[in-house]
């Protein structure tokens, strides 16, 4: 609905929520919002401005409801109608997610981070008895998936390794294992005979000769499925080839990373692109912003669901963000690097040929990375002072970092701190999570301590440093309610995922998130872009990130 009603002394503007239109109408002169009637009002003297606004955004000035097609989405999730043999009791909303998977078959679970997608997918596979099951996930999450299967059920998971590369199928037939866990990068090693790509051609699915053992699996769970959004990548093709014809669940709190068409290959993997009329029809929908609600309606009705924390976890405490500005200690080094970037920017604006422009863009990206590096190192004295204050108060804190050299400095500051970066083995990282989360009395993790007969007693491990790429997904750190970012990822999806390691099921306190920003540095620009992207319209799935332009281009525009 997009209408403008003309009254004797004012105009009334009403429309279905749209971020762009909301921002535009808020800029009209003397405009006010009636929250009860859900409409905007402004005096009649601004007739010209209202007419220009209505023309630009296709409003009906006659006062009649727009003829735009309305797309119905399910009012409620289905209810679970069968008992499932589980060790844990799912929340009511999780039971609805399980019921959706049972009813609709292969689908995408797009629940917000922290709502327990892992447990829902495990329960759905058990309910449908689709074994053996293959889990495809990031390498950092393999141990977590093994642990979750053991927590939820009596089924027997194993992480694929070289020691069982040729015998895992035999182990399944003998009843030793019925759940197999593998990371994206190892799919070829365990499931492909060879890949024959004719010289000069791009690799296609037909060039991959899969081993017959992929036909053993009855179900596939693909975690962080936005990693297979690009059909041109090898891991996407391998995931697609393995999942064909099987009950498949994709899990991602951010299935759209850049634009709605990111969904297309994920829909192909679960064989649901046909619901949109095929690839050509789907691309046409993605290209037309007016049709995004149509995409959302088809998704919700056929193969996708998403719930936000505020909708299903009524008692989950708030999280709030704050900026902490730091005067970096290496300002001369930063200024020199900034001068180099300004030179590149001038050259970039002059570049006309696509190849030249692409080359210049690469140089600018590298230089921006240099600025981030310098700022990160220059903030560490202030970061240490902040962490010391938190630790002195007896609180736990999770600190997100990225650069190895930043991690090395922090190791020297805090030799007994826990780390979750690329420098530790998978087992060591999992052990560190357990140390951070465990109860000193009974060794039970914080997130599983509800049924204990005593209060949770934290251990002395109050500080953990986490690489925001290695530990931004899949892990739970709810023993802490303090979070800090020393370095910033490029996308709001990454920052939100990291924040929700603490702000998720089992958190009992408000989560305070501090972003350390070098004053007058690239940090301020990146933080601004991250927040702009977070506020973008959520029309296709409820989890759209970066639908308008790339983060890189946004930062370039700010720097100009």
C-alpha cells in the first residue's frame, strides 16, 4: 500500500514499511508520525514537495489503495506432531522449525544467530530417520558438530580423517558411525575420484567424477550455507553434486551476503529453484526491487523460515553497542600510509579502462588493509587498559581480533589468556572454549547448566581472544556478557555473528559490546558503513546484508 490522502489542512501518507521510503518521508518538511494510526502527516502548504515525493516513489495521490499485488506469507509456523527421541528438550520455536523441515523437506533454516539451528537440524534428521547423515561445515566447527550430536542424541558422529578415508563406509555398515562430519575444503579428498576440465574451459559439474560412496548418504546438512552461494566455486559445485537427490538442510543466519541473487545456487542445492519458475525467472525477480516481497512469500511458503531473537526468546536480555575512541600511538606511520592511499584514490578516479580500474581497486584495497593494520597496532595500549579494568572487576570478556601480529602482542600482555585463532589446533580451540564456559564445580558448560543443583561457579579463565573469522560462527561464549572488537570485519553480518557468540540462548545478562576505533582513522569509516549496511531493507529473507553496493565502494565514497 502506497497512498497519499489529501485532507482540508494536511496530507496523510501511508505505506507498507520500506526503509528507503521511511528515510525519504522523514526528510519532508514539518512531517510528523502518528504511531497509533501508523501514518505520516504534514501541512497542506507543502503540496509541491508531497507531489514530487509521491511521483518518485509511485504513490497513489487519489487516496485509493495501491493496486500492487500483495503476497501472503504463512501467519504461523507448523506445530510438531510427533515425538522425537532426543536427549535435550527443544524450545517451542525450535519444535516449530523441526516441524517445518519435516513438512517441507529440503529447506533453508535462516534463524538469527544464537537460536539453535544446529539442534533443530539434528532433530529433523532424526525425526525423518535419514541416516547416514553428512555434515558439511567450516573446519572450525567440526568439533562443535561432533559435540552437538552427542548432546542431542545417541547417534554416533565421527569427523572424517585420513585414518578412515577408505573405510568410513565399512564403519557405517558395521553400525559404528552413522553421522559423518567434513569441512568444505576436504570434500574433494573424501568424495571425488578425479576432476577432468578440458584445457581452456571453466570447471563444470559434469567435469567432476564423484566416488560412488556419496550415494550412501540419505541426508546432508550444510552449515554456514552462504559459503556456497557462488556456483562458480569448487566447494559450491562439490556440495551441490553430493546433495543432489538427498534430504538437505542449509543453515545460515545470513543466506544473502551481497544481493538477493545470492540465494539462487542455495535454492538449486535444495532443488527448490523450480518454485520460482527456474533460474531466469528468479534472476528477473532479484533484479526488480518491487518483486522482493514476492521472493520472500515464495521462500516462506516453500522452503525457508527465519525467526528473530526478539520474537521467540522473550526473556533474552538486550545487547547494546558503544564506540570507544582511541588516539593511536603510531600516528605518523598512519599519516604516511594515508598519503599513499590518497595518491591511489586520485589515480583511481582518473582510470577509465576496466582493467586499469580493477588494478587500481586492488591497490586501494591493499592500502586500506595497511591502514587497518596500523590503526589496530596503535590502539593496543588503550585496549589493554580497558581489558585490565574488566578483569579487575571479576567479569569475563571476549575480545575479537584478526591479525597475527595483534594476537602476538596480546599474548605477551596476557600469557595465561585463552585463544581461538588459526594458530591453535581444532582440539586446542575446543578445549579453550570449554575452559571459558565450564563450571568450576561440576565441569558442565554454562549453556548446559540449567538443570544443575547448584549455581554456576566460573573458572579463573576470564579472557579469551577470538579471531573473528575462525570463531565468528558456531561457538557459544555466553559465560561472558562483555564483548570487544579490536579490529573490524568488512560486513555487518560478520560483526553480528561475532556479537551473537555471547548474545544467544543461555545468556542471562545484557551484553555490552565495545568497538575500539582509532580516532580520525579508517576505523570510523568502516564502522559507519557497517551500521549503514545493518540498517538496510530486510525484504527478501529478513537477513539481507549489503544489498545496495559493496562495502568497498561505500568506503571509497566516504574517503572521496
